[in-house]
């Protein structure tokens, strides 16, 4: 980043302007130095301090000074410092300072005056800033050199800080964006992996019992639509969807002959089938789904009046998601063909859940299901 040593002097006194030039303009000092060396053949006069390498612009009055600032902005060569005489023909030094700061608030300004008529309070009020310096006339060479060095140093420090602050902010912002993107990618990969595992588990069960092929998928679709219809929060709807896809996974432990038996099952065989919610729970309980998928699966054959299995849970003991799944499971099972019976049809399925409305099945869940089929044209 380039160091800015550009100084603007606004003073109507040509003698004062010459003093500034003599103190601050390096070319003149360098020329004198070279002249001295040539004349006396030695390095007398000392080194030209790099700190005095100022680029000086002189203006006779406030308006010319303001024009110089405008041009400096246009040319992208801003001033670091301005020495402004207080009493000048036309607009005075304070009004000039105010207009200059309106154009470029970064410039450090020193007001130079032989008058004692300005008070800090008035100045602060007029300029709405406190960081203004005052220098009494007649000034000394050291005062000008000291102030020029101090104010240019301060200006460059501020600009560097601002530059690095922006640079750092941009870097932090970029890194945060990259991090967010990589987190999104990772969670998307995890989500896809989870979907793949669920699909694989579903296929495993369906390969064992082709008669229920698609049952879990169709239950999941209906249960998800019901949960949405009941305005459950999106994460709970997602829990219902996944629990639906896996709700009969426990049947993987039930012998195929029982699952595909075309006739009536014995009491003992029914007992084996009724173990599937618990077996499914054991399979799912260690998977961290971030919603209670295992518990929903465990409860999907429970009924509000306690007539369900395996634990005979009642009313509030049954999760809302499991109540939804229970109704979706019954409806899908009844509209589909089974090895031991033909499809019973939608009307009979809806009549069955209506019959159990408020007794075995949650009334709101039944209503949502009926609404979906009868009013909202739900179709698998
Ligand atoms: Fe089941």
C-alpha cells in the first residue's frame, strides 16, 4: 500500500506559502543540498530526511483549496494533510475545513491562525468533529515539520488499518462461506447416505416378503401427507416420513413362510408377527436420526384405547407421529392385496378408520386422512 505524503496548504499570504514550500518541499531542499555540495565540494547541509518527502499543493483561498481536494479525489490522489489559514478573503478556514471534510473525511487538518478568537467548543460545534489541530502564527520550522510528520503518519496508519480491516473482514467472510458450503456439502452427503441406507433396509425386507413390496413406501407417502395436513413442524414431518419407510423393518426377523402364508395364521404365528415392532425398535434404536424414529416404529400398532400391541399403550403415551403412522398403515394395508386376501378398497379402509375414530385412532389424524382422500384428491 502506497504511503500518502500529499499535503495541501491554503493560505492567502504568499510569504507564508513560501515558508511552507521551503520547509516541506523536498525538491527545493534537495536542490539546495546539491547546490551546496557542488559549491563547497562536501556533504554539508545534512541528509534530506525521507520523512520530508512531501508532495505540496498550495492554494490562495478556501475555494481554490476545495477545488484542489475535488481534483485530488477525481485523480485518486487524495491529500493526507491540510494546513489551512483561518483568516482569508472569501470563506474562512473553519468553513473551508468543513467543506473539505465533506469531500474527504480522511484528511487530517490543522488550522493556522494568529487570532485567539476561536474556541474549541465553537470549532467542535461547527465542524462536528474534534480531531482538528490548531497552530499559532508565526509558526516555527520545527512546528510545521513535526505536525506534517505526525499528521501524515496518523493518516497512513488509519488507512492501513482500514485496508487490513476490510481485507481481514473479506477473508473471514470468504472463509465462513467456504466453511458453510463444506458443512452443507457434508450434511448433504450424510443425508444422501442415510437415504441410501434406508432404501437398502427397505429393499432387504421387500426381497424377503415381496407381497408387502412398496407398502412401507406408500405408508410413508400417506403419513407424510397427513403430517403436513396436520401442520406438524417440518422436522417432525421428516421424522414421520422416515419412520414410515422403516416401520415394518422388524419383519425381517419374521420367517418368510409366515409373512407369505396365503391362509389364516395360527395364534402362535400371529404372536411371532406381533413381535415385529419390538424387533424393529432393536434394529433402529442405535441410529441417531435426530427424531424418535425407533420409538415411532415401536408404537405403530398401538391404539388409543390400549387395545394395540406390543405394550398396550394408551392416549398420550402414544406419540402423535405414531398415531399418524397407525392410521396410514391400516389404510394402505386395506387398499392393497395381501397373500391371504384381495384388496378391500379405499371406501372400506376409510370406513374402518372412521369406525375407530376417537377410540382406537386419533380423531384429528382420521379427519386429516379423510380430508386428504375426499377433499384434496390425495393419490399414491
Ligand atoms: Fe407393522
